[in-house]
C-alpha cells in the first residue's frame, strides 16, 4: 500500500467502513435466507 494512504486517517476510516459494509452484506444475506425459509414454510402450510 502506498505510504501516503497508510498515514491518512480518512483512508483508515474508509477501510473500517468497507469492512463494516461487508459485515452488513453478510448479515443481510443471512436474513434473506431466513426469510426465504419462513416464506417456504408459510406457503407449504397454505396448501
């Protein structure tokens, strides 16, 4: 990594934000999977 960026506090904040965003994406994926399971069970119960 370029030394100019390593010492820039804004760049470090950007890296932290990117990591947090990735974590949120993973959590959203898990929530979507759970919602799909609930929906499948609900639809199966309607038949």
